[in-house]
């Protein structure tokens, strides 16, 4: 697939890094030559220096025969105009644009084919807000992912030394909670992905991924809690787009405080939020945190634009007694550095965004892609089509499917019914199949399995 990525920032660079190894022809456009040089040195791709919305720049990038334009510059306006130019002059089949401003997002009629012809809108702030909201709803979890319109959840949990999971085989976990329907589909041990076979013994600090219907996942996490005290008090640092969106959603159900260092922005937040206490101050100020009872805070979430401030405020809050701390981290190199150390969860906007993009690039009818463990592995939702003659999966029992190494099927969704994967379940046409891929190099093979042959009518 020939893909033009407009913007070499954090999102554009992350997408390029993910796609360049999957037999895609990638060209990246940006006004900053240094960013493009860095990408050229790391990856096998083409680069063009210029303004992404200029017709001449798009033509130089190969828009005439591109399959997809992915506009993720820092400017909503440039992204929208670039898609318009690609549609009008070059008839680009698929146009994906990052649009962050709610003034645009609230006017959906703007993005019709006869207006601004954008096929897929991506709002990183909205995706990150939803991601954090799920993490707060499941405070024991490291990651919460949804499939099939929320019918299935994949939830990551760390096995603690004193917890009930360590020392047991993965196949025996269900015996301790027989009334719940779930299974462990993948685990990470010292950065290595393992597909458990039922005899795998759980070790301390393993990251376990459970799959099942939401009600079973919630009950499972409740059973793993070391204390029955509820999470009610939440403190947010940063009143930007994400902080404001999150506060608006959380204040209906939680006791929320928001700290904002900019006075005008703090005033705006106080005027917009109904049940949130807004504080003007610095979230890295120890005296302020103590004064606002950080030791009684259940979740502290740092959402400013500065990674360093987010890291420091989380570390300080944890030391002062906050039960759980989360930090928004833009630099990919910082994420692995801080998570599992003092900070409980490092939230990467790039990882939250890239799954949405990958779902529109994968071949076959792939409707959802979620990176696991900062992109080390993937969870994929694909729809099975065809029949036994034209499909590699339809009409076959799971044990008969020629899955590539390091790949397993976690669950199926058939209509409104969730079926956890067992060896003798037969996949039917239109089933939503959730797969776990430990090695991303196997993704093309998964795509081929879910492509329909020419005999299918």
C-alpha cells in the first residue's frame, strides 16, 4: 500500500515506524528538514520537505497514485485542506485526518464528501480521554481495550507478589472463580510476550491479559483487589483539552479536583466545570499537594503538555500518599523508563491513536487494532467472511486454523453472544474474531487468513 503521511511529529513518526516494516511504501511530508532527516536515518522511507496542503508538495510526494493520505500535522486547518486537495486533484481513495478542535468536531456536516471529504476523523484528545476514563473505571487494570462495540474487553493486570495469581498455572485460574467466564490470552514477562498454554505458571510482575465480557472483567478485577475501599477522589493536573474533557466526564461520578498553573485557563475551567474544584497552582508544588490532601487521593492523573512536569508531579504525589498515579507521556523513550517504577501507568497518546489508524490500513476486514505493551504485540478484531472454500477460517474449528506462531484466538462475537475461544468452536461467517499476535511480523499472515478468495460470491 502506498501511504503518504503528512506531519513528522510524534504521531506521524510513530505511524511511520509501525508501517514501514509491513511492506508499505511510505512517504512523509513535513516543513522541518531535521525531523525528516532523523526518520530517513532510522527507516526505509521517502521524505518531502514542504507545506502538506500545497498541491505541488502533495504531487511531489506521489499523491497521484497514493492509496491513502494520513494528515496528522499540528494544524487542523492544514490537515483538512490537504484532504480536500488530495480528493479534488488526485482522487486519493482514503483520507484520514487528525482534527483536535471541538469547534470543528461538533459540526459533523463539515466532513461530508461534498464539503470536506475526509473518510476518517481522528481526535487524539478524545481517544486519550476515553482511554483514561476506562482506566479510572477499572483502577486495578494497566490497560482496558474494547472490541465489537464494547461486547468484549481485554484487560491487563500485573501479578503482584502478595496477590492471588502468582504460583498458579494459567489454565487453573478459572477454578478459583468458576462463576466468571474469562481466560488469559497473553502475558508479558520481562518484556517478552508469551502465549500461555494452560500450563504456564504465573510469576511475580507478569502482565496478564484477560479477555471476556465486560461484566465478567469487572467482577474479576473486584476479586483481585487488595482492599474493598472504593476509588472516589481524583486529582487532575492540567486544564488543557484532555484535562477539561476528562473532568467533565468524571465530575458526575467522582469527587474531582483540577490543578491548572495558567490563571486564565484556571478561570475558564472554573466557569465550565460544575462539580469540580479548580485550583490555580503548580502540580509539582509539594505544599499545594499536601494542602489539598494528596494522601487521601485515590487517583492522581498528570495531563499537562510537559512530560517532565507530569513525571515529577506523579512521583511526588505517589511519595506523598496518592494510591495510584498516571502520567501523560508524549516521548516514547520516557514511557518504558517511568512505568512500573514509581508511576503506575504511563499513557502514550501515540499508542492510543495508532490503533485507530492501523484498523484502516490492515488488509482483510479488520475493524479494530490495539497495540499491547507499547506496540510490542497487537490485539486485532477481524470479521470472518466467505465459506469453507473461500476463507481460511470460516467453517473450521479453531484447532484446525493454521495460525502463525505466537498467535492465538481469544474470543468470538456472534451477534450479541460472546464466545471464549476453545479448540472445538467452529467459526461462522460474520463472526467477529479477536486475535492476539505476540510477534507483529506475523500480521500479514493474519491478514491473508481473513481475506476472501475469488470463489466467494
